[in-house]
């Protein structure tokens, strides 16, 4: 699958290793509240290649993200790499987060890496 390398993840897709940034928030802020980026400009500045949404009791709306001012410049938005993982698969404290959720995260990152 991949291995941690500082604050990025390295994944080998068969085309050679791909470095994926963004692991910092997961490692430094284990509680979800600490990983929230409330400033829209900060998301634009970070320019993520992939955006994954998961909310309890709310549907993820890729169109709402695309409609945010300035977000059309974000690679994930520009290249339609906006994904949802259902909250029951990733946010609930259950084995599903470690099986279904991680499997879905891996598949999303793998598909992105293969298109690079």
C-alpha cells in the first residue's frame, strides 16, 4: 500500500512511487476538530489534489465545493477529484473505519495516482 515518509505518504502504483502530502493533520491532530480547516483561503493555498468529504447526518455535495469562491483553482476541484466516504464507513468508532474506510481511502488515492 504505502509508507509514511515525514508528512507525506508514498504509494507505489506500478509506475513508480508517488508522494502524497497532507498526512500532517492526521498525525498531529488525532481528534477531528483539530483537522478542520475553517479558512477557505487556506484550502486554496494548500491546493489539494484530492478532497474527501464525510459528514455525519449530511450528504457530501461536490457542487457546493465547486461553487465556493476561488475553489475552481484547486486541483481537486478542477480535476473532479472530490469524493465522499459515508460516515458509517469512516467516522464511526467501529471496525468498519479500519476495514471499509481505509479500503475506500486507498482506492481513491490509488485511482488518483494512476491518473498522474
